[in-house]
């Protein structure tokens, strides 16, 4: 088991600053995910750890070893690619044995390791098949077995499930996580799929524009985002501009937002809003409370414009005086979902409200930036 430490890393492609100010410490046996939109730099970071790219600044350690000048083939990392990268003309056995033959291991050792790796990915018995007779999921298992067979210090995954259909993706992500945990091997996993990241990771680094936006356990990333980008990229969230007013006591503050031609009063947490008169308000669709009671805090109502039923959740798209707000109903029963065009009443508890700086997007909270 090996830890990975990256400090002050920067990578340029000509004039383009692809990565900057990257600092992270990935623990031994940790499943660590780089999550971000297309072009944010996550693959570049993974490839820099693998040694396919050389950083312009900063250091990378594998365990106690500074590997800046160690070539890729000597870093002993196992890579699993999006397009499987299996060799079509080789059998499953030979595909998995490839890295071991390059390392000139004895035939008996190769045989043992290949069989063990294939067992780990549930492909025992497929040794003599060629990849064209395998499904996408099976081909990716070959890719995973090949990466594991070399007994790498770390496993690196570059969007390994993107080419699989939805059901298989869920199966494979559970399998990848189970294999990684049973071997106790450190893993760095790249994805742009936030749900995949939340499910599979011990910790997540959210990346945007070549910079780390936040590092945390999935719960923290979702519930306690450090800025507006993280809040909107991970999960669904409603956001709109508000004007901040006087204190409402008890750690709360009066606020107001414009909804069509109306100014709607709202109560929000006061933490981090001192000296400010505006902010961006955000709340998650699942945090609203269904209510028609007049005394409820932050009561709103809107006309239902569209619904989507997702099995355990129904998502309702409302028009609240020209503002689009999405709310959710959990475990909806028959008749629970109102007809399009009806009026839906709901309330947003003040403790479900997150506030962000309008310009920088930084989270407003006790003690400022964390
Ligand atoms: P995707 O999910 O689309 O692969 P990504 O987050 O992995 O995106 P990168 O592939 O790391 O993003 O790319 C980061 C930035 O660096 C992009 O602007 C990309 O165009 C650029 N880039 C990546 N590789 C190279 C390269 N070899 N030469 C020049 N520019 C590159």
C-alpha cells in the first residue's frame, strides 16, 4: 500500500495553464476520486501521476519516494482506460500477462498472477477468449485484471465506465470498489459523473479550471460545499440572488428576493453575512418541506410545470412567479404527484439554506472560507 502526495503542482500546455496550485495527500488504501467537468484537468492530473506528462512545477511522492524524475514505466502504477485498451489480437490470458512479460517474470509466476487477477474480476475460465468475443463490461474487467496483475503501487482509473450502459456501470463500479478494498490498493479515479463519485469514493477532489475546488468525503462535498461551483456541480440545487436585510435574531437574518414583480421575504442563516447586503441563496430540492401552513418559515408556492418520476423520487419543476424552482417528493405514492398546472405549496427551512458570495462564489459561513 502506498500513499500519494502532491504539492504545489502546475502543468502547462503551451500558454494553457491546465493545472495550478494542486495540493493533495491520498492515504494508503484510499479510493480517491478526481471529479469535474470536461476539460477541467482531471485526466492531465492522472497522467501526470502516472508519469505520461511531466509537471512544470511541484512535486509528486509515492510513499516516501519523490518520483518527479522517475519515468512512467518505473513508477509501477496500473492504469485502467476508458476505451479498455485491450489488445484485440491477444487472448484474455495474454492481455493480462502483457505487463508481466514486459517485466520478464518467470512463466510460472505469470500463470499464477494472471489466474489470480482474472479470479478477482470474475473472469476465471475466459483465458483463451479474444476480446471480440467479450462484452464491454468483460473487456473492462480484462483491463482491470491487466492493471492489477503487475501488483502496482497504485491503481489509476481514467473514466473506466463511460463506455458502458447504465446498468453495467452500476455493477462495475460496485465491483471496482470491492476489488480495490479487498486488495487494499490505493486508487485514483477520474470521472465527470457526480453520482458515481459519491458512491465509489472514500474522498473526492472536485476540480474546475485546473484548480481543486474542494476535497472531502462524499457527504461533506454534497452537504457542505465550499463554493457555488461545487454546490451546483454535485447534485441538484436551486439558486437565486437575494438582498440581505436586518438581523432576525437566533443566528438568522431577514432577506428578500425578487420573484416576478414581487419582493418575497425570506429568513436565512446569518453566519458569514456580516457587512454584506447581497448574496446567492441555494437550497436542495430534497430539503423543502411540503406545507400549506401559514406560520411555516419561508413558505412559497408555485405552479407545477413539469414532473419527472424516478422511482423513489418525483421531481417537480415549479414556476414561482417567474423563478424556476425544483422540489422533490420522496417515495411518492399513487396520487402524490399533482397534475401539471396545479399550485404547489412548500417551505424552505432556514437551516437548509446555503449562501454564497455573488461575485467569487465562495461559501458564506462562520469564520469565512474553510
Ligand atoms: P475530459 O473529461 O474531457 O477528458 P479532463 O478534465 O480530463 O476532460 P484534460 O484532458 O485534463 O481535462 O484537459 C485539461 C485541459 O488541457 C483542456 O483544456 C485540454 O484541452 C488541455 N489539454 C489536455 N491535454 C493536452 C495536450 N496533450 N496538449 C494540449 N492541451 C491539452
